[in-house]
């Protein structure tokens, strides 16, 4: 009887904690920190693998864990729900433009796409000829014949594009092969899961896979495609594509739209006094209640995402800056940083981690930097020699840092002011960030979803 009582009590506590937990999204809560986790520090494709599940296709999206389910994306527009216990796929759902339409609308959209593709094939050789002619003109800038040829090609291409325009509403936008269309991480309130794809389509499902709504917000135009993950704050789903949109989480209705520069980094939630704000990687701070832009003049980041610590916003890249948020939303947000730091000149695809007064960052060339969060002084730098490119963001699980590269390598480090390497591991290619729960970690690989735990 006592055992039954204790089992019921544990179940109730789990349900209570899940019901009162905050939204689960990119890097779980946005920090990339899992202080209660105790995962293994060593693994390989053959060691400490609890289960692995082949995925329908590749994706850069980070998994999210909701109760006994794990959600992740798959190229180009699929949401996958997996049983956390054994890795079996519960369900998959596509989120194409055609999924938004009735049968007649989908048939017309497919017909329009076929017409647009036929015209696009006519444009391609003309565009190639134009690029060749422009290169030749660069060597012979006074060549009148080349100039005339380019003008004629421009005229033909413009005419074909005008002919194609009526058929492009449901044509996929451009995306880079590294980024694809499914780099955005889903977000959940514990009852629903929300997804956003690089097509500009957002959707909402319950945990059983029943679609509640699906909507084309707008198509991204950013080079290399879209990757910013959605953010859930209260009853609003915040989506950054070209502009920043607040959607009613229940219905998908657009509540407000604010101007914000496109960026690849994800949205983060912060508070100014009692006011909820969203900060994006392009340097905008926007009030969530009504979309009022409090500032769009912070320096912004090229590739990764800011991190928030109480009333401070950290923008970490080659030229790093930290800004103090005011005590009240009515106060002006100062553009004067608390400190500046110059790190290794390179791209910072991975987002950093802040832990116990130290900021940990890594470049695409594997140069690892530790920065004092009080004054921006660089504590030390170290070449981790990971190879590949560290697209996955740095994570802190329990007592250790996990720094990964897209070639499948992960180095496990002890945080602190001196470099102390604990382990090195190798798995398949992955660009998503690892997530942790208890004694397990989960990695969305290029081909498989992996659950890693002690054998």
C-alpha cells in the first residue's frame, strides 16, 4: 500500500512540475544549461547508446522534450514526434504550402508551381550567359557589344520574371544546402507544440498530432535561408522572419507586427522591470504586449543568439558587447555597453554559455574563449581542434561543458579559469545542439536521432 501511495505521489509531482514548467524550446529554456543533468561523458556509435532512430531526412533543429515525448524536425517541412523511452516514432506531420489548402487550392498551387518551374528553366541559361558576359565586361569595360548583350539579356530575364510572378505564391524560397528549411527548433507549452519552417509556414499541434492551425506568415528573403526559432511567451507565439510577428498561440491569428532586421539567431525572452520583452539577434528590443519597439539600435549579432542574465544582455562574437537593461520599460535603453571585448576574429555560429561569472564561446575554427562576465577580460583561449565547424551551441550539463562540431566530434570540458579536458567523443554529423534530461543526452544527427546514456 505504501509503495502504491509513493508511486502515485511521484507521478503527481511529475505532472505538477510539467504543468508549472515554462515553455520548452531552443536550447530547452534558451540558456543551454542543464544543471541537474548527469549524462555520460564518453560515448561513440557503439558505446553508451540507449537507442538510435533513423529520421525521415536531415535537419539542424534542436530536439525538445515534453513529458514522455521528444519533438524534432526533418527536411523540408516535417515535424516528428518520438517516444522518449525507446525512440520509436509516434507520428510525423508535414507542413507544406499544400497542407494549408483544400483539395482544389492545392491542385491549383501545384499547377502554378509547375508553370513557374518551366519559366525558371528558361531563365537559368539566360542568367548564366549574363554572368559570363559580366565577367568578360570586367576585363574589357569598353566593349560596346558586351554591354548591348547584357542589356538584351536583362530585358529577357525581366520579361520572364514578370511572366512567372503570378505563379510564385506557393513556390519554395531559396535556402542553402547547409541550412535547409528545418533549422528552427519547435517550442511547446506542455499541451501543444509549435513549429516554424524556412518556407515561412508556422503550425500548431496537440501532443497527439492533431493540427490546430497552420499559416503562411511571410516568406524569408535572407541569404542562406531562415533559422531563427520561435519563442513562446504567455499566450503569444513570437516569430521572426523578415519582420517580427506575435501570433495568438491558440488560433494563429497575427496580433501585431514589428519591424526588425532579418537574422539567423533565435529570439530570447527578457524582462525590463515587470515588462516582458523579446530581444532578437539583430539588436532590437520589443515589448511583447503590443509590439512597441523600445530600441532597434543595439549592435546585434551576425550568426548566433544573445544570452540574458537578469538585467544584462550579452552579444558575444568577435566584437563582443554587454548591455544593461533599464529598471523600467519607460526608461531609454542605453547603447553604451558595460564592457567591450575583442575575441578571435572569425564567425561565431555557436551561441555561448554563461556560468558562474564566465562566458564560454567558440569560433567556427574551434578557437575556444573564456571571458570574465564582470569586465570582459579574456581569461584564456584554446584551440580545441575539433575539425568541421562548431554549429551546435555550447551546453552545460551538470558539472561539465559540451562543445561540439558538425563532424560529430564533442569535447567535454570542466568549466573554470583553467583549461581541463575530460573526454573527446565521436558520432555522426550533426549541427543541432545537444539536449539533456537526467542521465541521458539526445543528439539529432544528420541521419539518426540518438539517445546516449550509461550502458
